[in-house]
C-alpha cells in the first residue's frame, strides 16, 4: 500500500513537525494546511492533500497548547488522514470522510503521546542538571537534546505503525464503512470546529467582554460577511478602543499627578 | 544600563538567539518546563560574560534550571532582559535576573497567547483552511507570511531589549495590558463570526402533518440563524466546564455523539 520511501518520509515529516511545533515555530499559522500539502506531495496527490489539510485546519482552529497543556494534534491527524485517503485513490468528499475517520482519532491520540513525551523529559532534565553541577557543559547539552529522541519518536510512532502493520486493517475498515457511519462522520467534520471555539472561549475574557461574541455572530450570520471582513471591521473597533483606553490612562495619570501637586 | 552594551556583541546575541529558537522547549518536563533549553541557549553568552569561571556558572545555572514557562516568542525578549542584567556582573545579578524572568513569564505568556496563539492563527487558519478546501494555496501562503513577519519582529525586538535593558519592557507594560484586552475583544468577535460560518450542524428532524412537511431545522433557523451551530458550541463550552474534562476526552465525545446524531438522522 505504501512504498518504503513514503513511510520513511512521512515518519520524518511528523518527527520534524513535532520538534518545530515547539521550538523553531517558523511554520506557525495554518500549519495543518502545510501538513496536508506536504503529505499530498509525498503521496503524489497535492490536490487531495490540500483539501484534507484545509478541512483539518478548520477543525483545529482555537486548539492550542496554552501554558504547557496537551491538546489534540491535528498535524498528526492530517498526516494520517491524507496518506490513507490518497493511497486508497480517494478524492473529494470520500477522501474527507476517510480523513476524519482516521485523522481525528490519531489527533486525539496525540494528547497521550504529548503527555508521555513530556513525562520522559524529567529523566533528561535531571541528567542535564547533574552534568551542570559537575561543570560538564558538553554533557549538559547532550542530555538536553537527547530528550528529543523519545519525544519526536513517540509522536511519529502512530503514523509509522499505521502505515506499516496497521495499513491493511485501516484499508479494510475504510472499505467497509456502513452508510450510517459515513453520515455520522460528515456530521463530525461540521461539529468538530465547535470544540476548538469552545476551548478558545475558555481562555478568552468571557465574563468581561463576552458580549462581543454577539457582534461577530450578527455580522456573519445576518449580514453574511466573510471572516476577513469581520476581522478587518473588528480591527477598526479595537484600534479605537485601544486609543480610548490609552488616553484614559494618560488622563488618570495626569489627574493623580495634579492631585499630588495640590497637596504640596 | 547602556554600559552593558560592550559585554556582548551583536554576534554573541545572534548566537544566543539562534540557540534559543532551535531549542527553547527541548527537554520540556512537568517539573521545570522550559528551563533545559533555556540554560543550553544562554551558555555561550554566560561564558563570555563570566569568563571561564566554571564553578561560578555552575552555581548560577542552579537558579536558571528552576521552573520557567512562557510564550516561546516572548522568551526571546526575557532571555535578552536577563542577559542585560547578567552583563552588569553585579554580585546579585543572577538573583535579579531570575526574579525578572519569573515576574515577566506570566504576563507575557498571557499577551503572547492572546495575540500570537489565538487571534492571528484563528483568523489566518480560517482563511487558509477555506481557501485550501477550494483548492487554492494562496490562503496558506498569506498565513505563513504573516507568521514569519511576526516571528521576525520578536527576533529583532530581542536586540533592542538587550540594548535598552529592562526599561524597554517596563515602559511598555501599561500598554501591554490594554493591547491584551483589545486583542481578546477581536478574538471574541472572530469566534462569534466563525460559530456562524465555520461550524456546520444542521438539525434535520422533520414531521409531516397531512400534506405539509415541516422541518424542525428550518423552523429553528428562522428564529435564530445557524441555530444548530450555536446550540452545539454552547453545549460543548458547557461540557468543557465539567470537572475532570479535558480537550482530549472532549474530542472523543464530540466524535461519538456526532456519529450517533448522523446515524439516526437527527443532524446532517
């Protein structure tokens, strides 16, 4: 089903992305689209890769590992979904259904991989600290970096296993999808973006400014404005609010300074 | 702190920054979080500041190996603020620097999450995702360009922070709070819009009375457009507040529930 070269390239891609997601972070925005694109390139169907990357990217909106927490990894999901959809010669909506069926569980599995990976870090940090105490700087660097071996391997493991020992099982599973499951997966692809937004709302100041949700909702639902249009319009409002806040702060500062003068 | 400029040259700073962006979260662990990559990144600069006094460095790193966690891009700036303090070679330099590091990591992580990890990726991701689904790569190119531009801003700012020391960050701190606030507002507006446009849940229950077939979904959408989207986003938001719930568990719940809803023809 997969050539050895494809398996090696995909495993390396996911391992690389695991490191770059946390460290270099130069592919930061819409990275899931990039993963679909790169996986599509490796598998020989860029168009389907782009399609699946786009779908998974919409599902991943709002999901981010704030403050060191572990969240579903849609990079892994998009990679797994894309390789199977393309290997089975699917395009369009069939490819999207396959991508959701395989990609979302893999993305959810990413949480466990991330947690275990971060747990292994404890071993390496203590080794590095011990080297630092002995003024062994080379050893310190070595242990700090060796931590990336289990971490990246753990995160690349699902794709490697799926493409090797798991491929025939996945193939027969996808080929035998009952109609009801396809209908359900279709609903899932429409509902999963809601999860990302719900997570996001937990991190935003809902109590203080929650009513601004309504504003954006009305612009999109009643006036049918695109996201970019809402964002641009929102920028106008927010720059204005920022200016007001800054001026108020200046006034408040001047008022207290004035008050001090009167006291003297 | 202008006298500190002489200690580390621009080349030294570039070397430190390069090491930092390559390894800022390697050796991440639940005890000290980002401290491992931090110490590795700062080592050549510290060696230049304190010469070859390995014993002294070893003592200082004990403090730097302690808990540290912030937004990685703002980490560039915190690193430079600490090196600016260390460059004074003051007796208490490390104590001060680590205090500054601990004091800044929380507020800057909040701001970084609001702008760099929430606002921009959500807007850019939506544009890139839609365009990709229509077969165009342009949206992703735009998102990547914005990301790289921001990344470079933080790289460039790091040099300024070293040159001007801490005053650069503290002078901006009142504006930073207002900036976080308005970015959160913009984020809320964008999320509100995306609940209407990016989420797709249609309620497809219907019933027939005589000749007339009435669709529940149409009825509800007449009351509030995108009713299904709003309902399920609200339900998931509420569900995330349940004790011991995590985003990892919630993915499975949403997946199973939506498959059931689709299988029974309640939603489409």
